[in-house]
C-alpha cells in the first residue's frame, strides 16, 4: 500500500514517491541552542522520530538530517548574560555546547534517537565556509547583492515567492519594514550575511568579517548532505514564513530544486495559552520528567492528536495518558503472570483468531500510511489490548502471545516502553496457593477474603481463568 503525505507546498495530500526507490531523504529544522529544551521541542523531535521509524518499518532506508543553530542573536545575548566579561566568541561556544548537551539529554530521557547511526546533526558553525561559497553563487547569478558589508537576497529574483505560505508579495510588502541599520533595497529582502558587530563572533568573508543570516544555513546543510533535491523537509508550522519560504527562494535562486514534500507540525499550548516564561507556564522536558517520571505520558499526549494539528498540554490530558499507560501495562502483566498456579492449557492459536489480530495490525498500517495518522494508530493499540485480553478468559495463551508480540512491535515503532513487572514476593505466592486450595474445597468466601488481603497488602488484583490464576499490579 502507498503512503500519502499532506504536502504543505501543494496544500493537498499526495502519494509519497521518493526520488530513489526505497530510500528517503529527510531534513528537519532542529533547535537553536540557547536555553533548556521545552516540551514543544520534544513534540517536534518525537513526531519526526516516529515518522523516521515508520518509514524504516515500511522497508525504506532513511537519511535523516536535523540541524543545530549554534550561531544566533539569542545565543550571543545568552552568552553575555551567563559569561559576562569573557571573550564573547568563547562564551558563545560554551552556551551552545551547554544547551546542545541539554537537548541531547532531554531526547535521550524521552527515548528519542540522537545516535549518528540514525541521524545527521550538522552545526551551523561547521558550515560557514560552505555558506560563503553558496552566497557567492547567489551573487554571481544575480539573486543577491552586497550593501555596506551585508549581503541580501533580492526577493524580486525569487520565482513564485510566497508559494509555500500562500501569500501574495503585494500583501507581504504592506506589512514589511526596514530597520535603520539595514541597507536592503526591498523590505522583503533578507540577510544572507551580516557584517560584524564589535566583540561579536565573526568569520572572514569576501565582504569583510561577519556571520551568516539564519535562513542560509538550512539551504547549505541540506544540499551538502542530502543533495540539491531531496524528499521531505519538516518543521513547525511557525517556520513556514519567513524561514521555509526564504529557504526555497535562496535554494532555487542558486539553481537547486530543493524539497519535494513539506511537512509541518502544529504548535503546543499550555492550558490554551502560548507557552512563555513570562506567563509562568514554561515547561521544560526536565520539568516534565521530574514531575511525572514516565516519558511515555508525554508521548501518549502527542499521539492523541494528528501531527499537523495544535495540541494543548494540561494536567487532565496527562492524567488520561497515565490511564492509557496503566491499561497497556496491565495487558502485559496478564501474560507475565499467567499460570502462576495450576496446569497451563495448550490451546493453539486458530486461523480465525490470528486473522482478527492481523486485521487490527493492517488498520494500524493503514492509519500510518494516511499522512501518519498517529491517533488512528494509537486506537489500534487499544484494539489489540481489548482483543488480546479476551483470550485470557479463554485460556488461549498462544493467541494472547501472538497479539502481545504485535503490540510490542508497535510499541517499539512509537517509541513507547513497558515497565518490567516487579518480582513476585514469596509471601504473595503462598497466598495464591491458599486461594487455589480454597477454590478446590469450594470455599469461595475464603478465596475472596484472601483476594482482598492481597489487594490491600500487595497491591495486586487476582483473577481466575479455567485453570490458572493471573495477577495484575494495581497502579497507584
């Protein structure tokens, strides 16, 4: 079955056909490393990590690039505050290294890959010589011009400027402004190279010392690593204009074809408000992990909405995610604790039962093939839980295990984990034996009393099948 992707450039869902058969090249805008990563950063990283995993599941080899902006005004400002009096270039390097490490730690704690075996993560500072050459190429083609030590892209030379954001140039020019320090000809022209300011980090160029503009780094990194044309470019919806629009303009201005499919994820709010430190609702990944301990709760929240839609973070939704996780763990506990006592039955998995399980698995793939419909895929996981649980009461352990294996595979695909079951205390096993003896003597009242004792003392719920006792941990 083909995969369909909503292409922001075309504003429609299209069949995904990569440039090279069974090989997919993806570029995603990564972090600007000047502060602790927050849960909005986590959503972006998680969404594209799941997409990468699913494409690999479907048999594609994936080349995945996520850039790091380590040359930026915000980083310079942070360096001045955190390391006052120190050489600014060194201070900027320290700030960038510190917060890139924080970003990696956050993703590692969330189980989102930072491995170079999975992704390439180029830094802007490593690509400045290539950016200079790219800018020279734009000037030679008449798409850029020098002005007072700065270099600007000439927006009048851009073909169909506004085609990604679907805005007309006339309307954009109405709202555009020119700063007194800028020497550009047109309000929409954007900086490719900025002349050096006193004491700020700078690099040599044909136009004097300076540093690159923001937009140029993505065009240079993507073309250098993935080629002048690649399959998917991703990022937040807030990057469509001007960042992604300008990427297209300068890449095409250099004679490149650039990205074929554009994917944009919705933004995250906190209790229906934009996340901001000034509002006191800024939630870092570290804050979340410290409070809730389980990173899967954040992932389940992300899975509850389509990647292209906005999502609101609040305590009620995290509580719902916690209930979902408990449901999954309870399912796995059933097989882990199956047959603690009694003779285990050997009922083979029937073709009909396997077909029911396979049908849900097909629905999972169908959901993901439809523009990575993660809420639909999540619903299929609950379908497997419900179906597999029904096999418990029927003593169909082989069938249950078949459903469990499918669920484990999908859990891995979505980056979810199941907490290993606790060791069963010897005293609890004795109590379970007492239940078995009471049932054999038809003393069901005594069996119920022991169940209540186990529930209170050990926090396990006890249930019986025809020939076995199964226990499930009660989540606090």
